[in-house]
């Protein structure tokens, strides 16, 4: 049986939700003015950004953390939301909590869709604090 791209995305999103221990970490998503959404399965990836100066030398370097989250899991006060500047993602690991601020990449949007059907969000963040 041939599997379409859409079928593959459905299967992969189900795998992210069902096999969170294998592929993802549990995060909480917080927006000012309400209770944080907790237990969201997300896949974490790093993006390195370099700003080149004169003669190709690296002048500025930053590392951003992208979070892949099924859009259907991003619910705030009972309603589906899209990421916004100022939102916060918290990850607990190794007995500590790491807080990431949602940011735009080089003045761009704070998120992009990772698939054509807009079911998977890639949220751009930077490490804000750890405790």
C-alpha cells in the first residue's frame, strides 16, 4: 500500500504524541495572563546563526532553540493559539527548569509551519534562564 505525504505527516504526528518518551520532551507553554499549558510533547532542535563581518569573519554568533509542536496541542484557555512574541516555553530536565523566550529570527516571524498543511509548528526561542 502506498502512503501519501499527508498520511506520513498524520502518522508522524501521532508518533510524536504517543511515543513522546522516545522522540520528544514534555514542556509547558506560558502566555501572560493565564495558566500555562503543561505536558505538551515537543521535539527540540538547535539553530546556529552567524553574522559575518568584514572579510568573512564571524562577528556575532547566537544559538536558538526551535521547538517542533503539533499545532493541535498548542491550546490556551481552551482555544487553539499561535505562538507570539513574549510567550515562554519551560523545560524541566536533570532536576532543573530551563526557560526559553519565544523570539523572531533576524526580525522575522516567531514561528513557521513545518508542513504544507499547517499542522506542525516550528517555534523559535532563545534560552532565557535556568534554575
